[in-house]
């Protein structure tokens, strides 16, 4: 029986945007779905005596794991090394598992539906935190509004792969409103890039975009009318924070670049950016001694070195190339176009955010690889010789 495997794969993807709520309930609860998925997957495959079907993504993930372990061993004494190594490894394992399960037991649309459903719940939490809980920027299930915006914007393009209707339109409105409530500039840029890609690939009709824009305008006007003072306060605070963020992010990016230059082979170790930032920045931020870099690419390069960054970038490039190959051969292009747009949102948002520790990036790569394996299997069956 593989139904627990199918259910746990969807639950893992669904629960990822709700990490903060799970942590509030129990410190280890957020780890439960992926842990159960891993144990169930190992048990099912052992009973079936079946290994995962190989894919180039597996090779990149394996090499990335080797670099990660080597960097961790070299910097084992670092203040955050073990903590962050143990954050990296589950994502690599869950990606392998999702590739295998989505290629065999779970449909691609089921995984995408689970991702959207979790993000919609997170968006509702975001709106509640802003409009009812008195937060100046939406947080909801994630502590950082920018991280929340990333999760919501990455899920939005996936709606294209699902059936159109009132429910999908409502979900889109909630996701965009939730992302807007975070006042994240990186999220806003990603929110622009993803629909632009879908329009360019003719996966998003102009009529649907116009209706969505009208609905959001109406929603914005309603928010101003009923929550004007709260929104005005939030905008003033965000303006003040934005002015500071420009300077601090520049400082952090420069510090990350120095770490890469000084430690090009294996970096400063997982979590090493936080530990090494005061020295690398010459104590540029007295009030913040252990920040993130707010740039996924620079942070990965600083912590895992040039080889680790090259493998990480290769994973993204491989996902892009593979998705295009699948798109050209499949008879159902909408899911892959949706995943492409979501990957673009991830790539854009991660220029301003450190998002390697959130599932959307890894699950999207897994879905692309799984779709490729499914297509190969179909092609093999079609090309197999038939008995005369």
C-alpha cells in the first residue's frame, strides 16, 4: 500500500508554508511531516525492493551533499555549523524523495495543489496578522514578512496548473493580498516577474490578468476604507525600514563577497555567514551581529565556497533546461509552465532574500525532475517493440 506515501508527500508540501504555526504548537512539530515521509518512503521502497529511478538532479544533489559535509567538517567548531548543516541535509533528502514519489505515486497536479493550499492558508494568516492582530507588516505563519512574501508569491503561478473557476480566482486574490500585506519589495518584484513569464508563454490570458487586477484594486480600495489608519502606519514604518535596508543589505553583500574571496574552496561553513559577519563587515552593524545576507546566491557561495555555489546554481539551471525539454514533449504544458513561472519568482525573490532553507525551491526542482522521469517512462513504453 502506497497511500500513506502519497498522503505524506502532499502533507509535507502543504505544511511547509505553515512552519511558524507548527513551531508555536511544538518546537519539533514542523519536522514531523518530512520525517514521517522519509521513514515511510524508505519502508515502502525496501518492501518493494526498488531504488529511485536515476535522474541528473540526483547527481547534483549528491555532489552538493559532499561539499556540504566537507565544509561542515572543516568548520565543525563554528557556532552555527552543525545547526545549519542539519537544516541543509533534510532539504536534499526531501528533494530526492519528492522526485521519486512524484514520478511514481503522486500526480504533479496533486503536489502543486498541496503547495497552493498551504500557501493560501498562510496568506489568510498573513491578512489576519495585519488587519486583526495589529501587526504593522503581515507575518502570520512565518516570522519574517519577506520570507512569507516569498512563499506566497512562489505559490501564485501554480494556480495556472489547476482548474479555472471561482475557487482559483479567490485563491489568487488571497495570495496576492497576503503578499501585498507583507510590504516586501523582493516579493513585489517576483510577483511581477512570474505573471510576465506566463503572459509571454501564453499561459495566462490577458482577460484573466485584467479581471485579477480589477479584483485587487477593489480589494485595495476596501482595505483603505476599512483599515486606513493601520495601513498608513504600516506604510510609514515600511518606508523607514526600507531606507535602512538599502544600506544594510549593501554591507552584507560586501561582507559575503569578502568571505568568498577569502575562502573560495569550501567557504566559511554552513551558517558561517552569521558567525563571520562582524569580522567581515568590520562591525558595521552594532545592533545586528548575526544576520543573514539577504541574498541566497551570495550566502551559499560564502558558506559553501565556489564549488558549492556552482552545484547550487547547476541545480537551478538543470531545472530550467529540463522543464523546457519536458514542455516541448508533453501534451499537458500548463503544469510545467506554472512551475517555470514559480521558479522565476523564486530566483528573483532570492536576489534579495536568503531562501535556501524553505521548501518551495526544492519542491519545484523535484516536480520538474519527476515530470521528466514520467515523460521518459511514457516515451520508453511508446518506443518498446511490440510482439507480432
